[in-house]
């Protein structure tokens, strides 16, 4: 009987250990899930771009335009170099990172592509160097308004009657046919 008692005792010990281990695993999982939720909830500081920083980015990418791949994209090493180049011009917001430069470049390409596509439509006058789309008259306004209502073209709204200062540089950076 004594040996049975010991075996039953050992089974109880093993069950108790398993319960402790299981409880620990559940606790650690809950803690990890909570920590992940807290990290995800923390808002990252957003980039604020001054005109001089955007100009510096476009200038840097223009100087390094031979480094772009298909579609007018650059490798992260180029964006990291641009971030270092822009750093002395920072006046507001966080220090620019390569990822922030890449995001800004994407938005600049969206504007460029919207302008390029608009200018290639039949019946559209060429882009005016000083007045942008140079919308004059009701018919031109209706065409422009319909064009910018499309989400992919909405980035062009500010250039209804004003120029985009980066257009010439972007034309030199991007391959023929846009990006």
C-alpha cells in the first residue's frame, strides 16, 4: 500500500506542477498581449515638413536620380542619405528618418503623376509655369473639378491656378512616363 500511496502522491505533485506551469503560461500570454496593445496604442510622432526640408529632399533625390529603380523609387539607403542631408534644416517636429523621406517622396510622386495625367488628357492646355492648371472659364473648371474629385487625382487640387514649384525637378528625376 505504501508504494501506491507514493505513486498517488507523485501524480498529485505532477498535476500541481502542471497547473502552476499552465497558470504561468496564461499569465505571461496575457501580459504580453497587454504590452503589445500598449505599444500599438502609443502614437508615433508624425513628420512635419517645412518648405526648405521638402526642397532639400527633392534636391537630394535630384542629385541622386541615377540611383532610382523602376517606377522612380529609390532604395532605403538613398532615403537614409536624404534624411541625413535634411537634418540641419529641421525647425519643427521629429528628426526626419529614411522612412519619413520615403513617405514624403511617395506623396510628391502622387502629385506629379496627377499633374502628368491631367496634362496628357485630350483638350487640356499645357501646364502653365506660373499658374499651374490655369483654369479659366466654366468649361475648364468643370473638367478640372471632375478630375480632382477622383481620389487618385485629389493631390492636384492646390494647383488649380498656382504652380507647383517642384514640377521641373520631378520631371528630371522621374523616368519618362512617370512613376
